[in-house]
C-alpha cells in the first residue's frame, strides 16, 4: 500500500472531494442569496414608521392567493424574536415578513398616552404596515401579545387572512390566577417609570424573557442577550400601557368571526396558557373543523426559541395541509400576494402534528461538501502521521532482506567501513521519505 501509486490515488480523491465541495458551495450560495433579508421602515397611520424585515423564499415560492407569512412579536419584544426561524421558514418556500409594533425595537415610539398602545391600536398599525408593503392577503402568525393582535385583525378583516397561527396564545390574556401573577409586573414597571424613565433595567428585562421558558439553556446565549437589548429599546410607559391592556383582554367574542384555518401552537410546558384554555377556544370558533391544537414538547411560552425546528415543521405542515399551493419559479420581484398563475398545484394532505425532529439523513451530510473535505483531510493527516512514525522507527533494510533472493552471500565488513556506512545512512529510509513527501504534498 505504501507506494507512489497510492499517493496518486489519494491526490485524485482529494481533488474530487474539493470539486464536490465547490459545487455544493455554489448551490448553497444560490439558496442563501434567495433567502436574503431586506430591512426597511414603512410608514403607517399618523406618520409612524415601523421596522420591518422580509426574507425571500429560498425554494420555489408557494402561493395560491395565500400571500407571504407575516409574523408578529410578543410583549415586549420586536421582530428579532423570530431570528431563529426566519431562515428555516424561507427554506420551506415561504416569503417571511417580520414587523415591529410601534413603541418597540427600532420602530417609532409615540409619546406616552398615545392610542396606539393598545391591542386595537396595534391592529390599525398592522393594517397600515400591510398596506405600505402592498400585502393584500397573508398567512398571519402572532406570538403572545402578537396573537391577540392577530385574533382581532383576522376577525375584523377576514378576507385578508388565509391562515391564522396563534403561538403561545389563548382567548383571554390571563386567568384569575394569572392576574395575581402579572400584578407585580405592573407595580414594578410603575416603579421603574419613576426611577428609570427611559430604560427598563437589564435584570428585569432578562427575567421577563426567560421566566416562562422550559429550559433556558436550550436557547443560544447570544440570542437571549440580543433579545434583552431589544426589549430595553421600549420605554417603560410602553411596557406598562400594553401590559395593562393585555390583562384586561377577553377575545372570546371574536372567535366566532374568524374564518381562516387556525393553528393553536403552544409549548407543552407553557405556564401561561393551558391545554384546557385552548380547547375552550376551539369550541367557540366557527372554523373549529379547520382548527388544530399542537403542544410542542419540552417547550414553554416561546416554542420558536426552544424548539425552532419543530416549530417550523408544524407551521409548514399545517399551511400545506389547509391551502392549495402553487409552486412558482424563484425570482426577484415584489411580495407575491395575488393569485399565482402557472406552476403545479399541490394537493392538501391531512395535518399531523410533529413532536419529534427527524434524524438527519446521510444524504444531508454528504450533500454538504465541506463535510467531505474535512473528513478526507483528517483521514489523510492521520495516514501521513502514521507513515512518518513508521519511517522513523524502521531502520534501513538489510541487503539480504529483499524479496526474491533465497540466499545471500555473507561478507565480513571491517569495523571502520561499518562506521562510515552508518554515518551515511539517513534516519528515514529514502524510499519512504518519498512516500511521506508525496502524501504531505496532498
């Protein structure tokens, strides 16, 4: 095996692996460019500018009058809350739009007392943002506070919503038990308004975010740190106004007016909204036949943080099951929100909740050329080091040890001649040195 021919084979294999990596990199580069994001401000009513982000689909666009997937954040977050799932959803073929409500994140912050700081005010801000983005119809999803905005928007403008996704939600913001639990937040925020007029303290913001998680260690630390800074962009009066409005909400009356297929997606360990609350909601909805409840295991109030893969799989499966989708060739252009023409219609399968992430296939690993190059390079390094080690330990062959010689005449060499020969003998056998240098050149 230790021959120059083997070295040549190894070199050819390495070149082939490099070509595979280059082809894979080029393919993935195209997908990445298709999923690039666009961040911009849009003007809504009364001249308020909202921060928005759009992720283009990384696969064939799937539209059939459904529109893009619009995601609304919870209290007191921003569009950054979906950073762990934006790209995953775009890979599923959806054009994804995130919107930050007034007063939060990088959106404009009207002064204290503004009518916009209520769920109804946020609904009107959302309507203005969709109009500015030229979105006539959309798949609307909201988390926590954002779900209450989505409830009311879907009830008031049913023709504008093709599918409704309620994440970490229920018909009422709080039960009597939760009123007692949320009241300390209200008291604390009022105190901060007296002492910290412009920013919420870091510790309070951090606890507000991670307090309802099932296992905060599963969420990337850098992401949590970034979310803490995002929440602190909202002034204390914004925290207080919307918290007070939320704990008084009861959207049960709106449920009968919702026509869109609805996914109630909560964490199985959500301490705010229970399974019984969601079942009661489904019974009141006229679209009960098209309403599904999914509880994602090992997840609290924010399943898109703790289980992003399961979150995306359930969202995509539900949308595919309830819409007749058309695949349109990927290409540049405005947000597609009208009926698409051309393409192949996809049938609507029955929806089955996904509670376990699928194991990654071997094809998925082989498909990434970098894995091929890295694995091959490591193997070659090990092989080279082992060959080098054997060359160090192996002395020069005896003349009579060559294959094919049955007998060799023994001769007597003077001691001085043996000494001179040993001085000329290299530490590494010259033949094996060539093998070593050949492998090293790979």
